[in-house]
């Protein structure tokens, strides 16, 4: 497959730790060559290609760039992606893909109109344990699901304030990873948010903790997201099926990279190669001329925000 020239917009923490590494020769061949970056705050350490302070300047000066990866703060995604698509470039969106579902559907429309590829990047899907759970559950849906997604805020967002601002998503920023795994493992489940509760710290516009009750045809489940200070990260999804057709079964996707069935580990241990998987999938989509846009995660988040009971803490996070 011919290598594709790509630009990276956004050179912050996630770009440095994940995107730049995945696009480097050391990580393995993803089918891309990183040729330019854009960020008003500065470029990637050690990157010798061209850097621009503004994505529009990059698009104008680099006509040979075929694809743009958008890893800037979520609130900027729509404008960067819109301009890139209208310039005839394929676009990969870091999660969360946009601030609203309406922005995402508009980008989808532009991509179709311009005949370019748009891909929503949900990196947690790119794990063997997730794929194996999808294979096992093909053609059936669990009766009950429990999602427990708890992270140390300082480990992943130390010193950052944007997650707490309007449009910053709060704990939904990591939580959308769990929703993306659910939507990938259960592609035909019509998830509905029936109830939701948020805890919002003093001075913040977004939640530090979320509880949601999900329902679908034949089942229901609880989703719990929490940002903490300290402690181990917990990324667990339990999927239980009753004895009706296929026999009683319990799957646990633990830490994203391990899968347990009936308490026994059946898939485990590969190193973190999620972003390499993201870029290889993006490259295949470009080769096939086929966009891959998932709307269900954003729909669940917007539904929860609309119906949530909100507890406002008197204490800052």
C-alpha cells in the first residue's frame, strides 16, 4: 500500500505520547509519513518537519498532504476538520470527536459531499481482548452490563483546566472510551440512557463523576465514570448473559487488554499498540474510500446531559 503523507494538528500531551509515537518509524509501519504539524503553542519535540502556528496555513502551504489527524482540544475539532475536509483532505478525529453530535453529523455530510474519508478514532477498541469479546458475542446481546471506569485525573490531565470548561466533557473524556468499547462489542444493541446522575465540582462546568442507567431490548446495565486524585486506574466492562439460548456466560474486559470468561483469562497481555491500530485502520479506510463514523457514543453522552440529575459540590476538584 502506498504511503500517505499526513499532518498532525495539535501537539499537546496526547499527540506527544501517542500520535507521534504511532507515526514514528520506531513504532512500525502504519502506512503514513508525518510531514507537518500545526499548533499555536509549539511543535513536537524532536520533529524535524515543518510546523505551522495555524492549521489553515498548513493546509494552504502543504498541498501534498493527503490526510490530517486532529488531536487538538475537542472544542477546536469541528473547525479544523471542516477546513481540512473542504480542502480535500482525509480526516482522523481524536476522541471525543466533536463537542456536539450536530457537529459530527455536519462533518459526515461534508466528507460525503467532498468525497473524502472521515474516521472517528476510538483507540480503546484496538485491543485483542475487545475483538475477542465482539467475536464471542456476535449475534447475541447480554442481559446485564456493568461499566466501571475510574482514572487518576493528575496521571492523565495534570495541570490541565480545559476538561472542566464548557464543552470540555469532564469525566466523559475518558468515559467515551468505555462507550466506544460497548458500541464496538455490541454493534446492534440499541442503547438508551434511562437515568443519569452527575457530580460537578465547585468552579467546574463539567462532571467529575457520572452514573448512567442504560437499557436496550432485553437488558439493562449501570455505567460509572469517576475522576479521582491518586489510586489505580480501573477500566472494567462486565457483560452477563442468562441461560436462555446460549447458556449462562460472563465476560469481563479488564483493563481493556485482558478478557476473562467465567473468571478464567482467555486473552491477555499484549502491549499498548492502540494508536498504531488507529492509524492502520485509518489507512485502510482511505484505501477503500470508506468513512468510519460512529455516532452512538456522542448520542449517549448528549442524552445523559439532557436528563441528568446534577449534584453540585461545594468543594473544587
